[in-house]
């Protein structure tokens, strides 16, 4: 197994491990209980409401029904899910508060999908040899689920940074109520189990602030001072001094705080208890808690579960609320600017661990279970109810299979679909990119503004600037840079856990004044926050030194209190005017972006986060270090994703070409895997003769791409030769093709289930069999057992297999329905796991078909520089131009492909590969290795010259047809060519006659159903412009819905013509009903759809008349 | 070019090796030289496997891939003239006069086994895979590697064909010619250059055509003008030195240096002779047909 590859999928695996090992128990403990009315007559008042609660839930390892280990390959091949049983215990507690158990129930919660290579997977820790033994790839790294045989990846999504107050302006907030302004502070509060809730502060034009939260998908507002007073026993004075923090000169602030305190006062309520009682009474109805709860308990329930949930302690909640208020006033006043919520600095990642939140469905399950029976005293019914309805595994399966979220709370997410994607094994590059892709969220895809799609400087080093698709998802679907890591949750990392514990006292020792000591600070003090909790404040002058110290210790790792994955985001006061709200914000939470740079002070590697990067001074090259520089990048290519880093000499290309190459590499027919024999994917591509590129970047071997090559080194001439190379077409040497250039095949797996679509009675009565083998004359196609021969070429319409039905006592031959010749590679018989059958009865099987896909004219090829082209002609070798040494190109492309696209990298690649081929060495093409002083052309030119070639790669060439020398020397060398998956065989469309639409009688659309190609408006326009009316008539009527209609010239109607069939002869007679005669009737030619229009109009009482001359 | 009318083409062999030949064709036109080149590549017949019937194959390579590889194995075709093209043969499907049958029956009982051209057993001793007669491990051609329990069993039919139809039948790996260069150094101009400039100028040629003898009278001489590939780098260099007439390079378009390499199916001289024969036959055909029409 490759450590580098494993690193790429680590965020997924860590996250799943967190889910299975840590979060599951946390969320189970935190799941709100279900209260049941105890209807037993002898119940006293404290026992009126019983409580139903999960005690614990565990996930084991995947097993089969016979308790043997289930391995991923078995799930893949049989089209089932790779999942492990989840078991839980539910406790029935005798009162709403006490923990006295009445009874516990063991419940089977169904099979939970298991991520491959996670701690719950059998493959974890296996060596390459063991993996191969288990029919896996040698380099299998996991990180995905297997759902119904498909490999599914949970898509990483961008979320707002956890537990950090972000100041925003949103025009939409103005219509939240009277006086509401666009100003607000939002905070995404993340619980220890990594489920989250977003809280907001809103600024009202008169200076008040209200607190907004979501509860059961509804918004609620609370005056912020009321909330402050509900959290701790406090006074107006304390609130005032805390918010103003000694800055009494600032009348803007003092006025507004005073006003807020005055205006938000509810009559007669002063103490914490009174206010809690008041809040509780407001939410009693909504909270849906048992009647025995007091108002205070209800209010506490609301505070615990919906207000700033990352901090369980009320004093902490109070403190951060104060900071949020301060920040909001500072922004409204204009002292600080708004934060940019679209910038990576305020982002983190949503990971598969959010599966946990999905456990909330279990709550609904309880309710269902309870509703199923009326009284609590019927134990048996109770147990039965659990057995029936607690299949959470099924929900998870559905979630991963479709990517759709079914949730009552919305889980603080902005979308309900698109959470899971298929990890397409088209080629290895595409496959591995799935694990690095990160989406901004479906909600943003619908936004018309393009600002969110912009490449922000804040994302430097974390998100790849090159690797994003063009078109609709541009800028929304990004990819992590190769060096970017996603932090683990502190609970998974002992060092980080220890650090969080020790850090506060470390900070106190280094200049931070604890909030526990005093609440009165200097006006110029900065808040110091750790994971969204106010630790204390620090004097402005001391902050920089503390931050430098923390960063130094972070890089050395010597200090236990400073974990290496801590982010030290320091927004200095001197840069805060109109900028970020000043403070030191420390984060040790999971799911943050981090990347490695060199700390120049310690000379060691340091992990930095996007929020701290903003104020850091990092040089890209070591020679660029200045006095103020504190850090240095590991390499200038560190900003690229794995895939963008594979483009050779990408620094020489025009930037969009590198983007196109990222797209195109993902469409190449390459090597997706080596275990073809053990896969039943719907479609797999394979290229026969693949090579390792002569010219490649460092990452090519680092990320083991050479183990999965996706092209071949082709001899290329850049010349305009025959005319068959115009407009991005390319000529391929026919002999090169015959020797195997670009040869490939496609594998398709056809699942056949004989019982599919049959009624229950008929099921299991039909199976593969060929009892009539002596008489049916099918020996040529079908074997004795009723299945086709392995290795046979099967053609459309030929007999495929035979089945025998015991009901009809008849042998039926099924024909091959495919439209393409195929080889039968393999037949796998699937056993039914649900029904017990005699082992000889075959009802379900998979046929692996192999299709020949050698290049044909029209197939697509591309180099690695966004230069795609179609094969236009297989040109005979003797007609190909040749060099003096007798070399003939495999590929000819037109020089016009270069000037406008400026893919100089491709020219350099050709040069480098030519030199590499002569000298017998692989060339390094990593970006930014060459510069003006040390140019690539010089480097490779010298190599060429040494070998007796022209310095610039040009060679005199002779025409293959006339034998004469060309007037110009031709640029000639070697270029790595990829074959793209777009093939004529999948796309050609042809039709003479065929199915028509029932209503219009026009040809139907769609290639699959033999439809036509639309002759649309623009095509019509061009025929009109050419004045080719006959041609127009031919296309739009004769070849489409030509029909003959009878019309009455007198009344001009087609609908009034009645056709009568004579009773005594075969002839029909027509008459016009309105004119009562047939003498004006005449036949005209019409498009049939016109008669339909007449009928439609007639239905709304409009008569359409034709004037016939 | 009136004198070309009465030219007598001349062929002078410079070198013959086991698999390559170099000769000079002179006193003729480009078209003739190119015709010879084209015929050597595309129309010299050889024998190649063209039809494969698989009986068993559970190796990792698929049938058509193995068949393709078998086709590309060069077969010794010195007796190719004794065979008919199958399409011209009088037999119904195929016979020994138009084809050669091969058998391959390999099974791996050890850990692994490489099936090579040695396993390809021919029915005709004259038509065998190239390199299999001397049995040297470096000259055999690998076909497929087998694992324990895997087996390949097949029957392959080799037929006569030409490279025009499929590249496998082409005996010539390389068949190329170049014009003989005529390089004249203007020694008067050369003397105007400093030693350093002379050195630079000599270095400018990537093919090392020139030689600068620093010890012998500072003379620039032509070491081997055949090396010249007409890249005109020396001309460009001369221009940049301000001496455009320092050297003149001309192509002698009636003298061609041919270089032919074969894949071993035929000897290089056989390829050339066969090609000339084919051109002759084609011309004779035209002649007879023309005469027939005229008469």
C-alpha cells in the first residue's frame, strides 16, 4: 500500500472512524429521549412520564448471514452492500428525570454501511499481498462505501468555520422584521459529535440586537439581553461594562448598549430564574415536552440544545455572546469590516461523519414503535414494535445510494441531496480525484452571482486553482491541494486532546488574563478564544509575541500544550481598521483545512490553517525570503491538486489549458484497476498498449500513477499535411494503429434475473436449463447447461441463453438484445441469499461482455495539455512523411493548434520526450523547475544537439507520396497521448425510417430508440437563407410527418370532412358536413402536426380555414 | 533536365549487415527512389499469422490481444515466393500452398511460465518465428505470461500478405533514403574568421559534419558530409557571423543514400531485390496491357 495514496483518502477514513468509534456513543448519549405517558393506574405523578432512551449502540464488522467475514469484493461482485450489523440497547426509564430502569431491550438496528479500509473493515491493516489475495487492488486505499455493488463516496462539502463568530451583511435580513438591518453575526456552533446548529445575532436599526435560532425548521428571535440574563445571574451594569470593556469614549457603543438594555427589558423580570420561567413558558407548547416539566426545565432544554451548543457551560455561552455583540457593534460602527463568508479562511469541511446526525431518524423510529401500541405495560408488544421498525441501516443505505437526506430538522445543512457520489472507476486519476473533491454546496449552484465561484487568494495552498471544471460547477466544485490535510477530531488524537486541556494554563502563563479572574479589561485588550470559547484577553502589545511563540512551539512539537494541528488565527489590531475583528482565535477542532509550510525560525515543518495564513508572511521560493518573512513553502507546486500536478510543464501553458487537461485526464480510457477478473462494474474501460510517459512530473510516481498508466508515447509531427488535420483533427499512421496504437476494449456486466418482473407465484419456477439440447439446434451458440460459451463472439439477435419453465414445461430461448458484437468473457452465477433453492437452479447470473474498441475515425484523443482532437484518417504508412533516419510519425497534428491556445508546455514536452527517448531516460517535467535564466528549451535543446538532432527539435522531412523534401523543417518528437472515452461507436446515430411520435407523427428523438436528429430552427434558418426551399420542404415535411388530408374548398375546413364507408363495397366516400356536398373536396399534402393543431384549436372553439385555390 | 532522359540508374552497395543494408542509388529521379522505398515498405510479401483459432485460453490476456500479438511476430519468409496468396490459390479455403499452420500448446504447472515464440510450432521448417532457430533467450519473442494452472492452446494459420494490407506483413522496419549533400566551404571567407568563431561555427552543426583542426593550420574541413541532415544550422550560424556565403549546401537530387532495416523475416538484400522485382513486374504489366490496347 502506498502511504502517499492513503494520505489522499485519509479525511474520509478518519471521519468514518470518528463516527464509528467516538461520535456514535456521544450522539447516542445526547439523543433526546422519548417520553411516554404511563397509563398504568397505580402510577403516581412523578412516574406519569416514562422515558425511552438509547443506552448504547455499537457497530461490528461486516459479516455474512452465516456469520463468516464479508469482504468488500464479495459485496462488489454480488451487487450488495458492504455493511455491518448495528446493535443497540434501549432503556425504558421510570421517570422523566431519574435513571431508574424499568427494562432494557436489545434492538437490531439493521446493517450500517461500512467504509472500506476504515476501522470496521476487514481490509484495514492488510499488506499488499494480502489485499491481492482478497481480490483487491494492490494499492487499495479505501475511503468509500459499497452500496448495492456500487462504490460510493461521501462528497466533502464546504461549511462555515465551526465556533467562530463571522460578521456579515445580508440584504435578506432586512425583511426579518421591522427595523431589521443587513448587519449580523453568525456562528456555526458544532457539538462534540460534530453535529451543528447555526445561531445569528441581528442588528436592529435603533441599536438593539436580537438572537436568532432555528428550532424544528422554524426561526425564533430572542432579545439578546434577555438571553444573557437567562444564562447567568447578572445585572444590567455587568452586561454594560462587559460589552463596552472600558471604552466609554465610544458613545456610539455606549448609547446602543444602554438602549438595548432599556428596550429589551421585560416588565418585572430581573433574576435568572424569572427569565428562565418566562422563556420556558413561551416555548412550552412548541417544545413538546411532558407536562410535568417546569418552565425552567423547558428553558434549560432550549438553551442546552439550541443556543450556542458547542459550549455546555452557561457562563461560557454568556462570554461568547458578549464577544459576538462586541463584534457586531464594531462592524456596524465601521470600526471593522465584514468578514467574507465565501473565503476559505472562514471555511471548514463537512465530512462523512455527519452520518451520525442521521441517527436522529432513530427518534422518529421510537415514536413509531410507541405508537404501535397503546399502553406501556405490554412488554411483548413493545418488543415487537422495536423489531419491526428500527431498521436504521436501511435508511443509511438509502442515503448513500441516492445521496438524498431525509430529515425533519435539516441537520443545519443547506441541501437535501447530492451527498453521495459514485466513485467512477473510469481511470485511476478520475477515481482518486473523487476523494479530493470538495463542493461549495448545492444551494450556491443556483445563485446567479458569480462572486462565490471566484478564486480567492485565501484559498491559496488549500484548494487547487487549476482543478475545477468549467461550466455549471465551475468554482463550486474544487479539489484539495495535494498537501492539504483535514484535521482529525481532537478525540481521535491524544496529543491534540492533551493540548486542549493544557493550553488555557499555558496561555495564562504567557500574558493572557483569564476571564475567570476578572471581567474588566483594558480597552486595548484582544479576546483570546479557543474553539469558540473565550479564554481571556490579552494586551494588544503582547499578542504578536504570544502568537510567534505558539507558532514556533507548534512547529517543533516540543510543548505538550501546543498541538501541531492547532490553528493560531491572529487578527492584529493595527490591521483591523476596516478589516477583521481583532483577536487571537485558536482552533484545535477537527475538519479544518491545514497544510505544511516551513517555519523559518525553527527550520521545521509547521501546519497552518487558512485563517492564520491571511496575516502570515510566506515566501514561495527559498531565495525570496525577506526580513519580514517568517515561513517558506515546501515547493511552488504545493498549491496544486494531485491531478493538476500531473500536467507536464504546466507552468508553460496558458492557464485554461491546464484546467481542460484536468477535465480530460478524467475522461481518458486508462487503467482503472488491475483486478478486472473480480469486478462486476457496469462499464469498465481497458486500453491494451499503455506506457509510462517519458516526460512526467514528480507526482506521477509519487502517487503511483505509473502503476495505472493512461496513454502512450506517440511519435508526433506538427505539420499541416493532407488536409485531414484541419480543425483539431489528427491523422494516425495506419501501421501504428495496426501495431496496436490506442487499442482497447470495454467491459460491460449484464445482470440477468430470470425472476425479475414475475409474480410471486411464478417466482423460482423458471431457471437456466436446456433440456431439448438434442433437438433445438442451438449447439452453435449455447452450451448444454443453457448458458452461452465462454469466449464466444455473440452478435445482436443471436441466441443468448435458454430457460426452462416448470409451469409451462417449455424451453424458451432468449436472444442477445445488445446492439454491438461482444465476446462473452465470463459468466458468474449468483446465489439467491433470500430464497433457499436447489443449488442446481440458476436464476440469477452476471454475464461479463467484452466489446472491441479499437480506434476508428471519429474517436477522440488528446495530449496532456488540453489539446484534444478526433481521429480523421488512418493514413497509410508509405504516405506518411518521413525523416532522414526513416522515422514516420504515429500522429500528425496541425500547427494551427498552437498559436491561439498557447500550450507551450506541449512543445516543451515533445522536445523533452524526444531527448529522453534518445538518451534513454525519463524526464522530469514538474512545474516551476525552469525559469528565464535556466530555460527548459536550452536544457533539452542541448540534449538534442548532443544526440545529433536539431536544437529546437525541427527536422527536415520528406513527403511520403512524392519523396521530395518539404520546404520547411518540421517540429518532430514524442508526445504522451491519451485516448478519451468519447467514441463513435457509442454516439453514431442513423435513421431512414422508424418510430414516430403518436401525436405529431414526427420522428422521435433519442439515439437509443432509433430516433432522428433534430432539424431545428437554426438549421431551418440556414436553408431559408440559402433559398433552398425544396430542400426545406424535404426536411420539414417529406422526411418528417408528411400526410394527405381532405379539405373542403368551399368552407376551407378539414374537420368537417366526413369519411363514410359504404356498406356494400370496399370504397369510401367523403362529404363535407357543413356544405353537405362532396364536390368541393380536394386532397392536399400537409404536415400531420398541422392537422393536430387544427384539432387542438377546434377544442377551444377556434375554427381554422384554409383557402385553397 | 534533358540529360535525365538517358540516365542509367546505378546501385552501389555500401554495407550489408544481417538486418540492414546501405546502398547508393544514383543517376535516377526522386520518383524512382521513392517508388522503391514505398514498395519495400508496403508491397514486399512475407508470411504472417493471420488467423488464430483458440481452443483454450484462461491467461490474463484476452483472445484478440494474443491473436494480435501472434500476428506481429515476424516469420522467416525466405521461401515466400513458393506460396500463393490465399485469395489466388486454387484451394477452397486454405491449403499448404497458401498457408502454414502453427500450433501453440502451453500450460503452466510451476509458479509462472512465459509463453514465447519458441512455443509456436510450425508445420513448415521454412516458416518459423524469427529468432527461434538459434534458441537464444534474447531473440525469442514473449507472447503471454502464465500463472499456475493457466493454459493457452491454439492453432494459428500464417498466410502470405503485404504491408499495404496490414503492417505486420511489412518486412522493412526502416526504409528511407536521403539526398547526398554537396557541401562547399568558402575557405577565403573562412580565413576571415577568428579561431574562436571557426570553433563556434563547427559546433553549430548538430550532426558534426565539420571538423576544426586547431593544430593543423587552423583549417576547417568537412569530416563526413553524409552526416548532413540539411538542418541549415551552419547556414544560420554563418548568417549571424555576417558571412552568408561561408558555406553552400546543395542537395544532389539524383543520388540517394538508402538505408533499409528488416525485422528478420527477409534478408535486407532480399527486400531490395524483391522490391525491384515488383516494380519491374508492375511496369511489365503496364507494358503488356498498353500493347494489348494499342494492338
